[in-house]
C-alpha cells in the first residue's frame, strides 16, 4: 500500500511574514544604495584633500598614504576663506530673519481668518514655488542695479527671502491652523489684541514650524550660487559657493587643494543640517497634520 502525502498550502500569516521580510529587504537595499550614492562622493572629496595631485592622477581611488594635511591647513590659514564664510553667514542670517518674520505675518491671516479672496492670495503665494530664480535673472539684475544693491549683501538676501516666502507660507499656514480657536477666543476675552495674540501666543506655539523654515532657508541660502553670482563681483564680498568656483579657476591644476577647499566648504552646512534635522522633521510633521 502506497501512502501519498501532500504539502500543506502556505497560511495567510506565512505569506504576510514573507511579504514583510521582502519589503524590509527592499527598503534596506534602497536605503543602502542611496546612502552609497551620497556618501561615496563625499568620502572621495574629503579623502582626496589629504593626497597630492600626483597621487590622485596615479591612483584616483587610492587611500591617502601618507596623509597630507597641508592642503587643509593652507586653506584654513587663508583670510579669504574665513571672509567668505562670514559673508555666507551674514547673508543667510539676514535672509532667514526676513523670510521667517514676513512669512509668519502672511501665514497668520491666511490660516486664522476667513475673508474674501483668501484662497486666491494663498494660491498666488504657492505659484512662487514653480518659478525658479533663473527665470527672473535679467529683471532682477536691473532692479537691483537701480536700487544700488549690486555688490551688497542685501542684494542677495532680499531676493532670496522673496523666493523663500512661498515655501515658508506653505509650511506655516497649516501648522498655525492647528492652534485651537478657543485659545484665541480666551485671549481676546482677557484683553489680548490680534497682534498681541500673534506675537505672544501663536508664534511660541508655532516654534517647531518656525525652526523648520529657518533651517531650510539657512541651508538654501548657504548653498545658493546663481544669485550671489549675479549680484556679487567683488572677491571681498564673495560667499562660500562663489569662493569655491573662484578657487577652482585659480588652482585648475591643483586638484587635491580644490578637493580640500570643497570639503571644508561643505562642513558648516553639514553640521548645521545634522544638528537641526529633528527640527525639520518635527515642523514638517505638524504641517502635514494641519
């Protein structure tokens, strides 16, 4: 007598576990791929700064041996490098203060009050998201020239703030809408004016979103290249991205020193972004919920 056995069909829980394991594996593979695409070029730039140009030509992906710190120390000892950092910090701070303050003032009525044309005004601001800086290069240059803002930090900060307002309002408006209306009613009953409520209550409660837009504008201003290139022509007023481009044109044959300069120019923005990463996530989460 021959006995026949049949394999048991997989249960639903087994299939779900297999799908979950497969999805996690795919997520890890994608995450590692993205990390490699981002980290490997950064590692090449940083490590390349510790080598000589001859070593880079002989073995582009080799390990520094010996480690040469002369490229970095020469740049750190350069007055122009620190001057460019100071210019970038000044423009980033001015841009961020202007865009956060004006963005909060605009987002407040758009989020808390109902009036005719409110959605149209908000749509007008959001349309700014689809217009890149390059579209307005010529009229912007003529306007800044007429106001004598060329070779002036304000000539960079003011346009950057204008182009940063749409994103700021889009993030702040839904966040401010989540503040309970009863809180505003109680403040009004206690004798609080609308502006006093905005300044003393709404802004402190909106701190996560304000920090988010502040970080985004600082990083965006720090990495900006087209506007500083358009406005600034005096090397003494160059920002760090312009300094990198100018350094590359001066030391075309010294690849190792160019890599060292590029690596040092990335450090402040990377440190700032890593420190403020949680603020960005928290503010965007609140804005999405709103």
